[in-house]
C-alpha cells in the first residue's frame, strides 16, 4: 500500500515535515518513505490511498479512555451534581448492570468513534467487567491499545475483591492478551482511595515483573487530597511515592491537584500523567486554577492526553483536546522552547507514545514502525489558504471532521469518514436498545433540563 498527500507531518526525531512524499506499507509496517513520484513508479501494483488535498499525520494516541459503562449512557448524567455523585450514584450502578454483550457493544462503539477521530491506540482506564469482550471490540474495529479490568480492594463497588483476587484478575488479562499483535494487558486499578497499600505495591511489582504498565486514578479533585491527608497525613502522590510504587512503568490518570513536592516527585521518578482537560472542565475540578500539567510538561515531565469518559469529556475528539491543552499552555505563560501547538501535537502522537513506553512502536511516521496513519482532507474552506506552519493550522484551525481516512496496522479502517470494519447503523441501533435496558436496570432516569414537546 502507498499513502500520499501534499504534506506529511512525520513526528520523527527531527520533526520533519515532508512535501511531495509518500509512505510504503507492507503488512502492518512502514517500510519506506520517499518521493511520491519514485515510490509510485517503483510500485506499480501497489494499492494507492491519497490525494493532493491530503495531509498525513501519525495515528493518534488516547492515553485514558473508559470504553464501557458511560458510553451507553453518553451525556445522560446531570452536570449540576458533584463528580463523586456522578461516579458512585450513576456510573458505578451502570457498570454493575453491564453484561458481557454490553461491554462488547460499548467498547466497539467507543473505538469506532475513536477511529473516526484518528485514534489508533487507546488505553482503557481500567473499569472493564469483561475484558475478553472489550478485546473483541478492539479486534472488530482494528485498532491497538491496552486493556485491564476492575481493580480495587477497598469498598463494596462492582468487582471489588480481596488483594489477591484483584491481582488474579490482572494476571488473567495479561494471559488473555499474551502474544496479541496490537493489544496489551496492563495492570489497572481504580485508584483514588480505593486501593490498599498492599494492593498498589503488589500491582506495581506485578507490572514490572511482566514487563507491562500500571495505571490508576489519583488526585482529580481537591477532595481526594483532603481524604489522603486525613487518612495518612500525606498528600496522595507523596504517599504513593513513599510506598515505592512510582516509576517509568506507571501512568497516573489525572493528578490535577499536585503541589511543588509532588510535581518534583513525579518528574524525578519518571512517572507519566494522563491529562484529560475536557473532563476537568465539565466536572469543575479546578484545572484552570490549580492544574499544573503545562508546567509539568515544560519541566520535562512525561505527559499524555486522554478523553476520559462520555459523562466527563463526552467525546473522543483528540485534536480538540490538543487544542484545549495548547490554550492552557498559552494561559500558563511559561517559557517554552517551541509553540504550544507543537507541544500539543506531540502529546497525542510521539509524546503520548513515549509516556506509555511505546515510542519505538507508535506515535510517528517512520520506517519500521506500526503503520498507523491519519489522512486529513485539507480542501475545505477552513484550511484555505494553507498556512506556512501546518502544525499550527492543524491544532488551532482544523476540525476532526476533516479526517477522511485512517490506516491502522496497515489496513484501512476509516474511509470517506466512515468506519468500514463494521456496520455503523446496526451498531448504533444496538446501542440505543441497550441504553434503555441499562438505565432501567440501574434505576436511573435522566431527563432534559429544558422541556421537550413532542407533536
């Protein structure tokens, strides 16, 4: 397969932007990058995907996404309630009501939507009841990622278990994905204050022993800091660090409320953060007042971006997320060595891949890497005239609706803005039916704030 466009933003080490170039793919790998004219001439039998109107960028990396539960009740949870109520009075009961088919439909729908937005790698945030069904969703859509399962040993929520029971579930996921070509099992804990010291320590060791990653939620709001201070006398990151858990294998979801000491600890330990800025804004968690992710990044911290869940960020438009983060960086008035827009694109491509320990596999258009490529149609009015700096225009001026095609692992999964690996209409109809059943089962009755009149 040959891919081409008028511009290729490679995100390689030199951050080269190529003109009149093409990419040759064999099976799931990029094997050659060079002159479009020469590659087309030397490969007359290759299938060709491209246009003089297309811009090519690497497949995008979503580092924190809940694939089940909220997807089937998207935008149903009232935004006026506190985030803890939204989680434990709405999301958790929905998760408790999920059956295996719900998990599969939810994950498939979520990943198909993600594919349309150019996302070819997704880290599931660890609230999956039936990981084998979520794996089917990855395989149906044709994208890569990481999955885990519910992991908490404090409280009585769905799938709460003993420490050993939680760890056994993690081992089962790793066995499920053993030798899988594109999906890896991670050790995933719910986190917050719902994991014992023993669990988080053993989970960290389990991840290291199995050459995989550990992810959990921590410090999304000020209340969690207060809970840790009351319980341990220490702030969350400081306490977790004391347990010997942090390191380059750890990805913390959120870490919004961190102080100077915690910020330095995260940087020193090379622990990564998955930042989901749209979620923090919708839930009112203080990102504009207290968030320090731009500073963390500017000081060498390992940062990535995510979209969280459908009742927090509500959609998976990662380019829009990058634009928002670029604005937060501008607002922080930091001394930066490159434009905020360029930092933002890094966070959803090669920088995000590095934060996940995958920079040698994904995140850039380079020879030997997985063939994950997004083709963006720049013929529309919003792109005219083309700017001298395509990265600035991509982040600040473009729309994800301009994404025409997506290639994942060397196969076309989105074409003419449709996910072609499944029946989108049938999937949507199935999701509608399951939403009704889930809400009824969980005893939830969402409604419109303004009155709706049907004629």
